[in-house]
């Protein structure tokens, strides 16, 4: 996934023209402004925190939402999916480092949350996503995410960014989210 947030179009154009077709954005409104014109040509993934009052727009505009992390959001997404007759693929974000400033369900609650998404809200959880603490070895965090996925029968793992995607791939990532290494610093 090429993370295009905050990038000017002249940085994105060569990558898009070169054939990249999966892009990640962390804000709904910014994504709509950047991608409205090319929307039909790409797969677009939301990788930033989602407020419930933006859920309608997010369901309408994104192919994948990778930041499902609380019951209230699960309920609102389930309602929007019903209302719109359109279901983005969903990843549960896990806060593997239990950092207070970071979004994501804490690891101890991940199994119960995945079960609630499925059983209570009827959501299909395609994958898990994490962002390890910036100042730690990411490998234990990636392995923890892979363990949570395996024991819950979740197939996909979105993990690894510009600085650690090789480690993530070695730990089983099925997609990596690369921004600055492709487009330059933001
Ligand atoms: C910005 C961002 C990325 C990309 O980070 P880089 O270090 O530029 O590759 C990946 N994942 C998330 C959730 C992001 O917000």
C-alpha cells in the first residue's frame, strides 16, 4: 500500500502512472479531495483513526477500513453497511504497545473484540493492523499481531512502514504501508 497522505500530487503522479493501484490515507476528507478524480481506478484504504461521525463518508468512499478499534465504531459501521448496501473490508487495529496516545484495541481485549465484531455486529474481520511504538524493536509487536490473528482465524496482517517493512514481511505481513520511502518525507 502506498501511503499518499499529505503528499503533493506531483510526488504521487509518477507512482500512480507507474501502475501502483493500492493507496492509504489517514483522513476521510483529505482522501476525498486527493482521490475523487481517480477513485474508480484505485483501491483506497483508510489507515487513520475514524470518528463515528465520519463513518458514513468512510463506508461510502473507502474499499478497506483498517482502524476498527471499538464497539461504538463497530455498531455504527454495521449500521452504515446495512444502510448503504456496501461493505468495505475491515481490519481491527491493535495497540500492541498499549500507548495511551495511540488508537487500537489493547491486546488483552483483542480476542473478545474480534468475536463481538463478528457475532454481535455481523462484521467480517478480514485482517489486523498495528503501528508499533516508534522507539522499540518492532519484531515482538509484529509477532504479537500475527499470534492474535492466528488464534482468531483472521487471515490478513497490515504491518510495517518505511522504516520496518522488511521486518514486518519476515513476521508474516500480508500488506505493508509505505509512505515516505516511496514519496519522500512529508
Ligand atoms: C503515515 C502512515 C504510514 C506510512 O508511514 P511511512 O513511515 O511514511 O512509511 C503507515 N501507516 C500509518 C497508519 C500511517 O499513518
